[in-house]
């Protein structure tokens, strides 16, 4: 379980800091249902931009922000349904949209789930500790942002080859930014830097997204409920929810699948990765260009025993479709082929990992021969706003994007998606993938043999985390009350 032991002396310092900075922390309940947010806070938000570094934006860590850049309120879950004219399959593919979180990505939720329980228990002392956010991109952005809103100092760690936009923005928010060797595939180098910091600095508090169960819990509780609400709104009497498909990354987001499978026991959970680095599929390795999904290890917080399928996505498909969805010739071609103009105008809602998630949904639908009454859910984690430099690089490398390019990319990478590089997981397959955790987490990162066995054999292991939300909300409420009285 997440350690919720209270450290009173440090907690008192955290309360004083929050009082000084006028910080109020939302509960999980308020993130699921913004109707519970006090009217006074909603009034304040009318004058605050979505990306502003302002403590009230903690209350915008929700799937239900009004999709505007400034002054927005709250509405239903932000989502988009993709028509067959785009996907090439009759199944209903529905994606939750992450752009309308602060920072433009849903990782502010994952990092909230990691930092806040430690802050409201006094385990993290904002007057002494620095929060370390090891990441391949959006997680350290979300962590640095949340930490700043909570008056905590932070250190962001990410590979030097990630998009320029990430580094430029981080330089304005994080107290320190450390670039490690490599690109998306070089996760171990990030871990190595964390161990170096642990040995040389006594005031750091590491929030490793790959083993922090606050990451899993936030998505189980908040993203899971958001998906359920979408189904309540969209499912007709003859519709059936078939499953959720997500690139694994840190395995935080895929935690929503555990919630959805509890609500819809016949549904499936499909875990995705890059074909160029088929770790789950083939115990493999390599390098790829789908920024934000990690690889070459199985995250500690991935409930592998609950995963039904592995799907590998070619990174050439992702980069090619980024151009199709964003270049003028590509968009014109899609409209000509019957894709609604309104959707085409909003295809910049998909960043690289979002495109990969969408391709997973298409492959999933083809594999199971899904029809017009079958629903597949996924998440668009971030938007092309964070990848404009990549588009420019591709334009410089490959030249002008033409109608012929668009036709080829649509035919090959959308309509031409096949059911290759997919595997339905048997019990033995799941155990194989789970056992890969040993080499990263027990041999390298200090986890125990007993716990890796517990993850597999103890049915209560995962539900114990899921049941902590109410206790955490109680601690948040008590913290806010102490701040108000301080």
C-alpha cells in the first residue's frame, strides 16, 4: 500500500508553506466531479489561464475542463469519437483528450497522485526536499508544474534527445533540468542518474513514475471514472464496450483498465509498445521515435496479470501520420475522402503517443472483427503542440508534403493496418512478461523478490492500492483545514 504515515513536524512546515502561498489542494473526488469544487475557486479560475503557474490550477487537474486556453470552467469529459472514414473500421473508437489539462498533457494527474499523498502526510517537506521527476518527457513536465503550484522545488530528468519544446518549457518551471544520454529508449540512463543523485544529495525525494503507485491510483480512480462516464453517455441499448488500448509508458494510464474491467468484466486491456523495441512482445530491445511511451523494461506498477493483449506499433506509422494529420495537403486529402472537416481541424489534438494509441485501437478492432456496436476506448495523452519541432525536422528532411504522400500514408498506415505484431496473452504469456520485471526492479532498483511474487500471486495486492483513495482524500481535507486555521 502507499505509505500514509504522518510525520507531524514536517507536516507542520508544509502547512505553514501552504498558508504563505495560499495553496488549497483538491481531492480525488473533486477531480472526478468538479461540481464539488467550491464556487469561490471556480470564480478565481475565470481569470486564470490553463497553463498559468498558479496554485488554483490544481483544481484543473481533471478530464472535465472547458476546452479553452483561459478562464474556462468545467463541463463533461473531453473526448472525441473517430468515424470509420478515418479509421477504416466500423467499430466506435473513442479517445479521451489530454490537451485540456494544464501543461497540455494528462501527466499532471499522475504526478499529483505521487506528490500530494507525501505532502499531506509530511513525508515530503517542501522547506527541505526537492522533488525529482525521472521521465521521458511529459511526466517530468507535469511533476515540475505540480511541484511549483504546491510551492515545492523540483528536478526534472529526461533524455537529451526529446523534443525541444519540452526543454524550453521546463527551463521556465523546474528548478533544475538534467538531460541524460539518448532518447525515448534510454530509460536505464535516467535510472542511473537517479542513483547518482541519491548518493550525492541528501535532500532529494524521488518520484519514479515507473514504480510510484500514486501514478497508478490516479488513473485507476480518475481516468477510470471518466471512461465510465463516457460510456454512460455514448452507449446505446445494442452497444458493447470491448476494451481499452494504451501504450504502456509508465503503466500509470493503463491502470484505468483495472477499474474498467471491474465494471465490465468481459472487457479487455491491450498494452502497446513500439515495434522497434518489442520488450513485451519479444523480450526485445532497440530504439524508437514514439516519444512518451518508454521501453526496454516492464514498469513495476503494471498489473500484467490483468493484461489481455500486447500490440506493437511501427514508429514509421506514427511519424507519417503526424504529417498526414497536420500538413495542409494531408488534411485536404482526408476531407476529400469524407472525414468531417470539424474533426480534421482538430487532428492536432493527437501527439505522437496519441497516434500510437489510435493505431492500437484500429488493430484491436480488426483483430476481434468488431462492428458498429462495439466500442473501444483509448487516450490522447498530449497534442502536437508539443511536437512542432518534429514536424519542422521532418519537413526539412523529407521535403514538401504532397497529396500523393497523403494518399500513400492513409492507405498504408491507416486503412492498411493489419493484425500483425499482436499477441493475445495466455496465463503463461502474462507470467513471462511479469517475470521481466525481475531484471530491472529486483536486480537493479532494489525491489524485493517477495514483493514481485506478491504482485503475481496475491489477489489483494492491487486492490489494496485501489482502496486508499478515501483515506487520501481525508488527509487532503484535513491538510486544507489546518492551512485555513494556520
